[in-house]
C-alpha cells in the first residue's frame, strides 16, 4: 500500500529517541531522494577544542537519510536494515553550522537497495562526507526467547 511522503518525513524524524535527540528535520523526500538537516548543537561536538561535530553524528545522519531515501523509492512501508555503510570523511564540519544530508536510492532489487549521498553545510559541492550504502529489505526483527 503506497504512503504519503509527508507522513514518511515525520516518521523518519521521530522514529527513535536517537533521532529526536539529534533533532533531525526532513526537508524534502520524493522519488527516492531525501534531504534532511541537523541543527548544530554543542552536545554533538566531538572535539570541544575545535567545535567540530562528532563523526558518529554525521554517520547517523547519512545512514538515516539513506534509509528514508530507500523507503521513498520503494513507495511502500517495509522493514529494512543497513547491510553495508561506507562513509568517507572529506573535511571537518564548520562549528556553528547546521549539517545537511542528501541521499539518493539509485538502484533497488527485491532484497537489496543501494544509496549514495553527501553531508554538507551550505554547498553540496563542498561535502563534509560522502556515503555509499546497501540496505536489506523485508527484514524481520528477531527477539531471543529469553527476552
């Protein structure tokens, strides 16, 4: 059953306490492309001496936006999991600046979707990091019998 992409945007931004803490804001999502932003926060800084964001924040942003791009490309809700994620850090973030991520799902099969994108501040042509990822589709969460 197809879904409304504005509903997907709200879901992605609030799907976990982690995303709520990061204050992810989905700016646009359509046709397999997602653009989102994280506002700068001193709580997310990895090096207090420089004010540069922690690399894990950039990774979380790109991975989450990649998953959103995949869901948008599929056009229907389904479970997915990150199968492989490569992040290339190209330069440090600029202290005080919000970070955006733009990710495109460029190929999908029955079981796997492929995405690529960048994290940047003001200019997409001057990225902080680039990413390439694969997502496994139709996953099932398995809980242990002892839980």
